[in-house]
C-alpha cells in the first residue's frame, strides 16, 4: 500500500446518548482496496460507529474525512454519492420490489436521481445499459435465478446478498458491512465470504467489516480494530490482534 | 416413560398465510431434557419454536403440554403452563426501560413481592443490564437486547425454555456465558428446546437432536447418534472452519 | 401586572378543558397506539346520552351521569375494541389513524340516526348549582370561577392524578404500555393481551364520556363538530406532552388556556391579525410544537419485533397478472371510460350530469391523495386546503388580471404546488401521525386565519369564477364542461401513472421500504418527498380550480372545508391509495352514493303512500326510513369503509381486482392446460405446492410468486 492519504480517516469520533458515552475518541483509517475488520463485544459501539461514518448520526466530536474531503455535516445520501455504501445488521431491503428493481433503483440513484420532467413525459424507464450492469451484478452474486422474485420471498442469506448487490451498484469506494453473516448458517456464511473475496478482487472496493464470526474475519481481514465499551482497545494485523491477551479477555473468551 | 413429556408435537403442519413452513413435524421434549433443533436456514426451525409457544397456530396436528392438548390455546395460556419462549432477534419492548421490561414479566410470574428478587437475579446474570436499567431497551445495542430477552426467561426458571437462536449477534465471550447459564438452568430442572445454527453449541448441551430440513423432520435421536445418520446433511455445514 | 394575572386565572378553566381532552388522547395513544381523532366523537356520544336522559326523560342527575359516563362510555370503548381495534392491534399507526378518521366521520351520523337530528340546545350541566352562582377566590378579589369551572378543574386534576398513579406504580399501567408495542410479546409473558387492551379502551372511552358530559355546557347546543374542533385545539397540549407525559400534557393544556385568555384580553379587538389569530392560536401552537419541540420531531413508532408472525401481504394484482391480462385490463378500463363519457354526453339529465361532473372533478383532487399517500406513504389532512388555494387563486387571477379561465386554473395549480412544496420543507422531518397532525394544523390555520381575509376568499361573498370559452366551444354548457373535466382527469391520471412508474415513483417506493437504506444508496428523501408534496398539492389545486369554475364560485365552506379533506382521505384510502382508478371511483362515489341512497330511501315512503291498507306495524317500520337519512348513511358507509383498511391496506378496489384476476386466471388455467401459463401458485391449494423454495427465511415467507421460470431453483 502506498503511503498516500488513507481513503477514510475518522479522527477522534465521540458520540454520547443522553450522557452515556457510546464512542470515545475512536480513530479509524481505511486505505484504498483493503479489507479491515472491526470486532468487539455487544454494545461496544460498532453499529454506532457505522452510523456516524455513514451520516445517520452526527458525532458530538471528531472529524471524518473521505477521499480527501471532510464529510462533516453531509447527510447520508450525499455521502453515498461520494462513494460510501453500507449494508445493515438487520436487513433493510425495499419491501414490495423484486430483486432486480432493488438494484435498478440503486443504479439510478448513483447519479443523483432522476428528473421529474423525464418522469412526467414517460422517459424514465431503465436503459439497456442500466439493465445490463444490473444483470452483471446479479450474475456476480449468483442471484440471477432470483432476479424476478419479490424480496419478501427470499431467504435471509439471499436477502443479504441482494443488500450487498444493491450497495455495490453504487460503485462505492468504501463499503461498510454490518455483520453480513448474522443469521446465516455455516454454508451461507462460507458462501458470503467467498462472494466478498470475489467482489474485492474484481472492484478493489475497500471494505470495513463488522463481524462476530471469527473464522470469517480471520479469512478475510488483513487488519483489525477492536472496540470495547466505546474505546478502541487494539488495532493491527489480524493475527496479532486476535492473539492479544486483552482482546481475548474482552471479546473472544478463553475457549476460542 | 410413564409421565407425559412436557411438550409434544404430533404431526404438526403450519405456515404463514398461503405459505407452508412445516409438514407433519413430530417430536417430544421429556421433562428435564434438552432437545436441539438444527437445520439450515429456512428449514422451519423458528416456526417450530413459535408453534410451541402458541404464537403460530398449526394448520393441522396437535401440540401437547404435559399431555394436555393446547392446540389453538392463546399464547398467554401456554406461557402460564410454564413454557417460556425467547424469540429470535431483538425481542424486547423498545419503548420500555430495561427494568420495566423485566418487571412486566416478573410481576406476572412472581407477583409483587417476588419482582425485586427477580430483578436482582437478572442483574447478577448480566451486570451490563444492571448498569443500564433505566435506559430504554430500544437504545441498547443488538447484543444487549439479546441479553435482556435472555435475562427474562432465564430468571423465570420455566418448566420448558424455548430458546431461538440464542447466540445470534452475541460476541463469542457472551455466547459461552449464555450456554454456561443454560447448563445451570437445566441442572435446576428446566427442560430446554434450543433452536441453533451452531451445531457444536447445540450438540454440547443437547440430549436429543431434531434435524429439520425443508419443513420436515429429517432425523430425531440422541445427540451422539447424529454422526453417521446425518453426516451427509451436516458435512456441508461443517466444512467452513 | 395584576391585569395579566387576572386574565391568566381566567384562562385556567379553559386550559383544564383542553387538558382533559388532551390527557384522554394521550392515554388512548399510550395504551392502544391509536391517535384517536374520534375521541371527540366518543365524548359527543356520552354528551348526547346525558342530554337525552336528563332533558327529555328528566332523570335525576346521578343516574343520568352514571349512565352517560360510567356505563355508555366504557361500553362504547368495549364495542370499539371488540369489533375494531382488536383486529388493528398489530397494524401500523397510520392504519390506526385512518380507522379513527373513519369513526370520526361515522359516529356523529350514527348518533343522529339514533337520537334524531333536531338541535340539542342548552346542554345540562353536571352539577346542581346554577351557573350564576359564582365562586369568589380569593375573598373579595375579581378572580371569579363558577361551579362548572370548578368541577372541570377538579375533574381534570383527579383524572391526571389517577392516571399518574396508574402508569407510575401499577402493573396494569406497565402492561398497557407494553401491549401497544407488541401484544404478542406481552402474551409470551403469560399476560392476556386482549384483556389488557380491552381495559385500556374502556378506560379511555370512560374519559371521553366524562369530558363530553363536562364540556357540553360550554356550547349553546350540542354539535359533533364543536367537539371535534375543541379536540383539535387540545392537540397542542398533547404535542406539548410529547404524546406520552401526562403531567406535561396537563401543563400544556393549562398554558394554552392561559395564553389564549391573555391574547384575548390584550390584543386589540379590531385588528385583522387579532381576529384571525385568536381562534387560530391552538393550531399555530400545535404546528410550532410539532416542528420545534424536541423529542417529538424524532419520535417514531417502535416496530413489533414479532411482526414476522403475521402472514405477509399478498402480491399486488398488477404483479401477478399475465401480460395478456394486463392488456385486457387496460382495454377494459378504456372501454368503461369511453362508455362513461358517452353516457355523460347522451343519456344523463342535467341533474345527474352535474353530479357526475362534480365526481369527475373530485376524482382529480382524489388523485392528489394517491400521490401523497399511495406513492409517498404519507397521510396529509390538508388536501382540501390545497384545493381551496387552487380555487382562490383561479378566482383572483381571472378577476384581477383578466386571464383566460383555463390558464388561470393551471396558475392555481402551480400556486398550490408552490405552497405544498414550501409546507413540505419543514413538515417532512416528521413521521407518520405527526406529519398528519402538522398538515391538519396547517389546514386549520388556513381556515381560521386566511379564509376570513377579504383578499383571499372575498370575505362573506364567495369569489365568482366564470366558465371558460375555448375557441368556438363555450363551456358554460354543462355537457361541454363535463368533457373538459374528464379530459383534465385523464391528464392528471396519466401524469400520476407515469410518475408512479418513473424514477420518482421508484425512489418513493424505496423510501417507504426503508428510508435509511434508500439514503445509503444515494436517494435524497427530502427531494423525493418535496416533489411528491408539490405534485400532490398541484393536482389538488387543479381540481379545486376546476370545481370552483364548475360551481361558478370558490365557496370555501361548501366545497373545501377542512373536514371534507378528512373524508376524502378516508374514501381514497378505503378504495385503494395506490391505484388511479380507485381515486376516480372514490371521487364519483362521494357525490353519487348519497344520491343513490336517497332514491333508495324514497321507495318505502312511496310504497306506504301507494298502499293505504298496509298493517300499522309494517307502515311504522317503513316510515322510519326517510330520504333525509341518505347523506348520514352515506357518511356512515364511508367511515365504516375505512375500517376495512386494517384488513386490506391496499384498498377494496385492489382486493376486488385481485379476486377477479384469480378467477379469470384460474379459468384460463383450466381451459388451457397444455399451454405453459405463468400462473400464480398461491391461488392453488397450498398442498399442491410442497416444493416451495426451502431456502426461504423462517420469519417472512409469503407465497412464492411467479414460478414461471425465474422462481424455480
């Protein structure tokens, strides 16, 4: 990795809810194309950190810089258009749409959204180019057989893939994944890991991964951050961090 | 066996609207034993748990508690027979505080006088909840909400505990804690029906295993016999680590 | 200073009136999740019962009060819970709001049917002492309270204290709050959720009855409308209490009363501002609180964690039908419209043509609800206001600029769209019920501040709007105007249709699915919703201008009263908020159904007149059916229609379409087995399809759709 500026620099992020500190001066960096893991016990503030970075929550203190510019004050959709995408711990798909439409909506939104005038004269059907890009994504994720199914009829595992696909349609530079294996069985977890590796190889998207499945983190992440009670307690290469006694005590427990 | 099992499902089919999730599922949970339900996602495990507590009514078949037919009974009637269900996911009252969540349950089970004791035991089990007792449950993290659900059912010491995806979203260290507590609860006489993704967790505690596949029972038997019979089915899930 | 204090004290009793209603509303909301706009209607029921037994049957005070408050109140609550809200327990707060709107429309008409429509003057008080007997406090001062005010203050304080105890330190209070969030989880705790919410409803309905009987003497005669207006005024106090805190609600109510009294005493009585502001104060306060009161703005519904237990909604008819049937359905729609046009032109007499034209124009306004509610997922209660803005603008532009009428109608639409967009900017941060309340507050502010102004509405004489002349066609002729209205309806319908299918519609779909997720792919919620609001307001304005033009005048009270806005929402949502044809049908229904009913109700009377030898009993029964009931019965039907919303949120029309499609597709399937038809699986008996994709998630498993190729693994 070149010594160029990091893609994402979150500096000393602090967030409190009703006086209770959820994040305390957390500093995180993600470089272009790398996959970084973020682990920590329940309530450590992982999802809160994601929400601060993606713009849902406004941190009380701290600065977030992305691709050379400050993100402070930008709403979620503006950050998304700059190249920040995310998936959700508790899956958030657009109800009442089929799989392909989920991706087509994201594809359209990537450019900042359609014009009302085009709608009014009936000129906003998906273009051949959009459909093709969308079909390629479905293919990459192995979702082609499900393309026309309503998302309500998908299994959780397929649903998580659709969410991933939807995020990738925006051609993100950085992707936040919030527990992508949660609720998946082992085979699905394994498949998810394989897909993530493929995605990374293909598009060089940087990924920040929150995950409880330690084997999956080990397999995918080159570096790790460990959060505990809102504090960053360790960071570094995956293996080293996992062997750190403090991390073992706070998170992994003796048996692992 | 001379006494009726705590819970028995006889040829139960169930589903949601037009969708069928279970087809003729039968198994029993004898008193004091632990039964694990395993199977891939979408096999119908959660539906089985819901049928047991009366949240989902079977379209055919019967549900027996202590030998009495409770098919069609309201959920609260099943609960009063000592069946506690910890549903999957974030099953807490988000707009009530942690303490109110617990009080709601303990007032019903232990009466006015027992509530305080129950709260104390819950906070002993999960000190983290004690720290946040005044906080709204909705403001807890996913894992903490899980703890709250668990604290409720573990303190109740029900006759049968139906636990759906206990470890989902819990850090490894907490998962181990939870299973240790389950062991204690079981030693105190509670029968367990555990729905699990993680086979090794399930097998470590279960006497019997029910393997569900596509809404049908693929295997029922002692946990240690699972090996050969279902090897082909499970191998796909074992290979990841 | 003393003067201010005196005014303030004078405001306390009124404040307690606000507080009593507001506390009742908060209680209902906290324990049932229903923002019960029909609370005033419930209060009205008890007030009328009290009036009847006390004045007509001269019961003594105590039994009369017991019957009206302790028996009728809770009984009504029990009834509402049993037949209605029990089935709504797991629905969203918007569905519940719509249901309460339906009740609001239906209950007063039911009361009128039961107790007669003659006016009930001088409602009796709930105390023995006459009002003239005044209480002086402190001794010798000018602070004066009469017995009625003292009773109200005491009752309010007792109610607040009682509810405080209930929620703070009883198991029942805790259970009531828990049931709102998830009745199923309450059941898992071994608690009978149905009984808990039954008790909640009885309690809140008892409070409604108490307020009704207490407040009735404030009015010269009993009218459901006064009760509703008073309730809406009290909403500011509920907002002050953030819909949850009962002490804060009490404080809010009293502050509101005090503020009103001070304003009334201090503002010069002759200024326009004062005349408009005084009645509008509660609505202005409500609007401001909704926008700026911390804690309200971000309030959301807590979702039921066990919602996955419900069967999923069935797929929309449009998504299950085959290509052939889609073409068929459209051809059918075109044919029906053409027949309608021909009927209008050649067959209808001028009376029916007038009704149908009104219905067609209202159909345009109804389309605005399709946009805001069906596409945007927001409940707006100020669509009548946007229509009025369109109408007033049309009238003013024609009058002062001499512009062509048809152009003026479009100018009206543009102005309405602009107002809609401006209103949207602050209001859009609100969710669900709060958004609906803010629009209601806006409608009432408009009604009490803007409408009385001369330069807006023309004051007491409605502004005239002439009929346009387009080239050689003079639209003063009703049949020509009917065609113009139909053409504009078609235009608006087509616009709504393409926008729904276009990017804006898809973005709105995504936002309704998950706002955060939509933002995370780059969709701007603000932008999409402002467009929806503007488009909706513009269409309503277009309809308003057209209606004014058809009637020859922009008459606010007759055409655009905010209450109509509520009825329209109920109608459209009942018929189906997402479909264009449902909007058109509900527009026609609003005018035609009362008329049909009237014709129907005239039959028994005529029969009696023609058959003088009927048995007396039969004649008596037939005589009870009077044509003048028709409007009331129509409103009852409209109101009860909304109650089906819980079961069929997609609307009656959609349900019927789907059922019809199933039948047709089933028939096609049977006659043509050899052809591979992509028919649906869920239409067949479930056991014929055991090979449903087993990878489905446990929690949400709807019927697999379209297995014709794509769905089969």
